[in-house]
C-alpha cells in the first residue's frame, strides 16, 4: 500500500493511544525496522530513541529473535492454555524463576502489562480473602505512578496529574501518599509508615514502580526507599507488588530495579522488554506461599485465564530475548548509554525553561517547566534523524541497548533540539 493511502485510512478509521478523530498528532507511517532504525513512509531512516516504549531492547529484526519466532512457528503458533501446556511456556517460566529474586517461583503469563497488573491485584486480594481477611482489599500507592489503562491499574495511577483523572468516581478508591522524593528521606519513610498503620486493616497490598516512576512523570527515587517499603509492608502485614513492566530487564542498570535495593516483592509484574519487544506478553510472578494460600481458598485457584495466555510464539521469543542478556554484555552498554546521555544533555545546563535533566541506567529525561508543543518537539528530533515521543513537559529517551556511542550522541542531541523547539513553540503556562 502506498504510504499516503495508509495514512488516509488510518486517519479515517484507526484509534491510536489516547487518540481521537481527527488525530491531534498525525502518526508517521513506518514501513520497516532493523537494528536501531525505523524506515518511514518517505524512505527516511531514523534512530529509535524510545525502544518502542521500553520494549525493543535488542533493536529490531534481531537474527536470534527472528530465528526463535520462525522456529516456533514451524511447530505451533498458538494453542489454548487451559488443560494444555508446552515447552516454550515451561522453559520461559524456569528462566524467569532463575533470573528474578529467589522467593518468586510461580509465574502467570498475561498478554499485556495492564493485565499483569490486574492479575497482581487479584492475587493480592484473593490471598487476603483466602486467609479470611475480606476487608483487606484496597491498595496503597504513591502519587506520580503509572500502572496501565485497565480498571485496576487506572485506580493506582496518579489521580491528579495522571492520565486518568476523568475516571474519578468510577474507579476503586485506593489510598495515595505523596510522590517519593528524589533523595532518600527518613521523613518520607515515616509518612509511609503512618499511612500503612492507619490503613493496614483494609489494605491488600502496596503497589509501586521501584526506582523509576515511568509514564507518570519519569521520576527517580533512591532504592533504599524500596528496602524500607519492604520492611514496612512486612511490619504491617501488607503485600508488596512491584511493577517492573518498564524497569525490568536491565533498563536501570540492574537486571531488575528491585535488585538495586536487594529485596524481593511478594508479587512482580513484568512486560514490555520481556519479549525484546517482539510480541505481546507479560508475566506476574509470586511466591510459593501466596500461590498455595490462594489455591486453598474458596475459588480453588487464581480467577483469571486469558485466551492468549502463554502464547507459544511470545514465550519462545521471550526466552531468546533473555538468552541475549545471559552474557551480561548489556551492563556495559547500559552504562555507556547513561554516560553519553548525561554528557549530551549537559548542553542544556542553565537553559531557561529546563527544570531538570536526569539520567539513570539507559534512561535520559529532560523535564521542562511547561508542557511542550509535541509536534514541534517531535519534528525537531526527526530533523536530526531520531524518533522521540515527547509527552507533556517531558522529553525522554530509553534507547535500545545495541546503540553505538555515536547513535546515543545523536539521540541526546535530538533531545536537546526537541526541548529547544518544544519550548520555543509553546506559550508558557504563566502567560495563558
Ligand atoms: N506498568 C508500567 C510501569 C508501564 O510503564 C506500563 C506501560 N507503559 C504498564 C504498566 C502497562 O503496560 P501495557 O501498556 O503493556 O498494558
């Protein structure tokens, strides 16, 4: 199909994330992807600074991942998971149990990150019910979080600045504490302690994104906070759910963000980079104890079972993607990406309108003091040959781990251009 025809049909019929008709930003047609590059409808090649939203950590058309999908396709693309099992699911589960913190031994395969959070919430509530504590069914979280777009995840997304404010009154009412500070602060730990004491009788679990709050604002916090949270959850008999859908598989410099803190959650959600961004798969892991308590409860098991659970193609490519992390070479790459982003974004030091520049692992963020003109910012990055997806007051990147240092430098330069162009085209909030 001609790219212009694709764009025409798309504009007429296809919803995009948080999109409407007519679309506020016109999507670019992408015709193919290979390595770290996307080829656009007009034939230009751009470096993907987003890893397709944290997912494509090994880049596109990777020979090992392509081969894994082809091999699996030759025997079985999909089969129901009720009453049946298969090697790709078993092998992937074993690998995930090996890689994740030790007490996590039971794996539920979901088909998207949001569903894996739904499952985590159901696990926590079913666990408490099975123990005869039906009142423990709420969740505590901190502001500034993002956990997905279905109903349970939306209920724990940031209630104000977040994307789900219009659902207030419809969503389950959860307990919120203020967003965590950047630096470790014992006062904040005390605040968490007080909130947990006050609500322990009605809380099934605490749910947080450890170390990096992603789509809710790209904020970082000290890993020691996760260690304190683990201690407080134990003290108040509340489960700890860590959502590592964005941070999992090396992005923050450790394989999992909880590894910075040296603790394990009771329930861990994984997605995005699990399949190297090839296919839609997520996983919710929990402990033997929780699994056995749930299984001994009224339902006799976990009340969830999606049609495409443990899709064999997705499991096979996930196992292949994890094998690419086995030799640990990603660590040096993530470090290099962080260093180059830090150096490149330094060009913005002292620029009016720039609130903060921060990097962690292979993540770079420019926070502006106002919402940017997304079209101007995106176009400025594209003019530098880089695909970015600025959001509100944030220009950020999480490049594929296979980027060369030169490619990371180009991403950083494009972020700087995007920030400048976005600021120039934007009327400041104060002026409106
Ligand atoms: N949790 C976090 C931390 C996420 O970043 C996301 C996706 N941005 C989700 C959950 C939801 O995942 P999905 O989009 O695959 O449903």
